[in-house]
C-alpha cells in the first residue's frame, strides 16, 4: 500500500533541507570539510557547538542554531583580524 505524502510533510521536508543547507554553508565558512559527513558530525557533536549531529536536529533546533553559528563565525573573524597580520620573516644575509 502506497501512502501519499501530505502537503505539510513536503513543506516540512523542504524547510528542513533548506535549514540544513544553511548550516552546512556556515560550517564550511568555519573551515570544516563538508564533503565528509564524519567531519561535519564531529564538529556538530562538540558540546560547545550543538551537542548532536546535523541529522539529529529538528527544525526548531536548526533555526536557533543558525544565528549561533553566525555569531561564532563573526567572533572567529574578529579574533583573526584583531591579531593583525602575521609578521614577515626577515632573511638575514651574512656580510
């Protein structure tokens, strides 16, 4: 017996897909290799990040995670720029 999808299910699946894509985009900006699920899930399972894998998160958790990840990215970029440019190595020649 084939059970047809309800329109609500299709909308929910589309929203879930869009939110996961947005999360993956932010994770990629952070420097995580998003071509390997192992790296994505290891990053996500860190208690300081989300505490669970991307597939375990529901729509509400994803919606609240996106601003958190954006905040982490903003802080990371600010820290990188606050440190300033790396000093150049000066090659000394013998006289």
